[in-house]
C-alpha cells in the first residue's frame, strides 16, 4: 500500500499574518522618509539663518501637539477601526510635510511658518501612533511575539539606516526641501498600503460609553502597574535629553566641528546599523527578566552625548551612535513583549497613548531649552549634562522591584483577532 504523500512544507514566515506584513511594509516606507526629515528640518532652519535655539523651537513645535493629543488618539483607536485612523493620519502628515517642503524649496520661510507646519506633523503622529501600536500587537500571535517584534523593529530600523544616510546626503547635495518632499511622498505611499489592512474586531467597550470613561479606564490600567509608570517616568526625562542631543546639539556639532549634514546623516545611519544588528540577535534571544534586560540597554542611550561633548571624530561618534542603537533595540523589543503580555487587548491603544504621552511629556521643553542651556553651560557642558542624567536615570529605575522581576510567561497559543468577513474598508 502506498504511503500518503508528506504534507507540504509550511511557509517560512507562516507566523506573519497579512496585517503584520502590510503594516511592517508601510512602516518601512514611512520610516525611510521620517529618518531623513529631522535632519532636513534642522538644516533648513540653520540655512535660513536660524540659531540652535530656533532648531529646538521647531522640534518642540512638532512634539507639543503630539503630547496634547495622544490620549485622544488612543481613545479613538480603541473605539474606531484602527486602519482608518492610520490612513487618515498618514494623509494629513503627508499634506503637512508637502506644504513644509514647498515653503523651503521656494525660499527661506519665516520661523512661524516652520513652527506651524511642524506642529501639523506632530498632530498627525498623535493619532497615528496609538492605532499603529494596537494594530501590530493584535496582528501577532503571542507565541510568536519575540520573533515578530524583532522582525518588525528590524524593518523599521533598516529604514532608519537608509533614510538617515539618504536624508543627510540629499540635504547636503540638493537641499533640505527635497528631503521633506520625499517624506511627504513616503507618507502617501504608506497610507495607500494601510488602506488594504484587514479590519480587526472592535476592541472598544460597549456601545454608548463616553470617551471620558474610556480615558479613565485606560488611566486605571496604566496607573495600576507600577513597573509601567516607573519606566514611563524615567523616559519622560530621558527622551527630553535624547531629543535635545539628536535634534539640536547633534546637527549643530556636525555643522561646526564635522562635515555638516552629510556627516550627521552617516552618524544617524550608524545608529540605524546598531538597531538592525541587534534586531537579528533579538529574534533568537529571549531573556526571562524582560524589563531588567531591557533597561540594561537604556544605559547606552547617553553614549552619543559624551562623544559629541568631547568633539570626537566621525568614526568614534558613529561607534557611539551604533551602541545607542543597540540599546534602543534591546529595550524596545523587551518593552513590546511586556506590553503585549500584561496589557488587555481592549485597552491597549489607550495604555499605549498614556505610555507615549508620559515618555514625550518633557521632550518639547527639553528641545526648546536646549539652546538656552547651551548658552549657559556651553555646548559641551550641556551635552555632558544630558549624558550624565541618562546614566543616573538608567540606574535609578532598577530600584523598583517590579522592573527587576517582571518575567516572560510561557506563551499560550493565540491567533490574530480579525473582524467578521462582512466588514469592509
């Protein structure tokens, strides 16, 4: 009797759902533009005769509406189809960046116009980010979370490499306006891709509930986990320091002491290499103490500040940026696993919004004060302060027992949650 034929081989990436693949591809596309846009914006301000303080103000203008609108975006993402929110936010951000590009290409726009359009981009991100976080979490079965999140971050971080290098090179070669136009185009392509995401089953509370109640319930989920708000409190100061270094001090040091936008683009590309190289490691490495290991990566966040403070040559600065990228991925993958493991799916976007709100809450102030701080402390002194504060915060958060002890649980088999077949875009 003839034996039955062997079953067909399982596809190599069978764990990657359709939504995961589309969202990852769209994130890579928009990430290519977003990586170069901050470089282009900073040099657009400097080439228009602006100061390092003006660079900080423009960066703060982008961050402020993000901080103010994130919780609203999170509540909407737990009530409405997330893919609709992402498409609308991408279209809005693309239009904002296109207008900014047109202003830069047609001359030296006044500071108030740069502030206004930067704020528009920040508003779009406030609605996009909570919806995107919920979508990627729901599109991954829990038993494949470590692999999927590592692959997702590798895609995002690979875009960081190419986008930063290309953005720096194009800014130096043909000017910042074209880089901003490229960013606008990437937003439009990403919106087109996300239009084809399959709707997920509504995760919102029962019909008729108020948004205020939703926000209150999300806050209760957030505040009841000490490990969560302790790390968010740490990041509120840490992100302010890192934003000041990367968005303000880095471009200024590159212009004054290195080769300008091209060299800063190469340094940011080295940062992206650190992100991707560590993503390959995190596909296989699954530490048990997820937050303890993640926070060891946070110790590397401040290394670029020290390299910039001593006016290190480009190879040394690139190495420091690479190490920072290593730390970001080690923390980021473990943080995503902790959130997926501990946060209920129906409240995820709201909790993610409170997470990002807290983490970004001081960033506008940090970038706005970066110029005045450099005037008082000197550029090197301000960089030393940022790096030292980053190290102290990384050590302080380990005093919390929940951060040290939160452990990876054995995964239970689960499937991505989709809406009924009748649902349409």
